[in-house]
């Protein structure tokens, strides 16, 4: 992982690259980054394990994508776009390396995910989050996600989800 000063310097220099997952090492980093924050605040749920253990099968093979944020060889964040049908994607499993949090990487990753979804013809994104993640919820709000009742986004497999949001792309 990057040291705090290296992460800040990388962001200032614009050296963060966000691209699709392309290797088993990327898949492992996706799993590790997400397990880190989930276990810190919650507990892993069966839906987490299924997705994190095999993102190629559970996300990519179904028409979705995992985006990996890199600074050189270091993976500093990630996010998944999971297709739900009719041009709607779930924004899922967004994570930033612990050493790099609070420096704007989440915003870069979120914008990259929105741009990627648009290029794929998505019409809307939705997500489930938690009131225990106020910084994440604020980030989503600042980009334009709006709070909706849970029944407007379909079934959410996570017990921790108590915030539901949607972002219209069209």
C-alpha cells in the first residue's frame, strides 16, 4: 500500500489511473480492499463473499465491470458496476485504500464509474449504503445521487444497507 504522503503526491500529480479489472491480482485487491472496510464496521455477509470471491463470474461475466484505481503498480481503490437489467446498474463495492482515504480518490472513482456506465448505455445507477458511512453518503449526494425508498431499487442483499440512492443518467 501507498504511504499517506505518497498517496497525496500521486493525486496532486494526477497519476491515478482507473481501468477495468484485468488480472487475478486485481481481483484479489478488489476483495482485500472491500473486506477491509466491511470487517472494520460490519461483518461479511453471504452476498459479499459470493461477489468478492469471484468477481469475474459474479460481475463481469454478467455484463458488469470492476474498475480498479491505480497509482503506478499500487492499487488504491475500486468499484463495481453490476447490471440489473433495462440499463440499470448497481454501484457496488466501492473502496479506497485506508492510507488514501479523505483525499478525493472516492470522488475520482465514483466519477469514473458514472462515465463508464454512460459509455455502456446505462440509464440509471442505484446503490445501498449505510448511515454508518456518512462520508460515503455525503459523496454520493454531492455527485447527484438522490435518496429513494428501498422498494424503488429492488431487493438489497445486505443487512447493513439502510440508505438507498439512485442516479439518473438520461
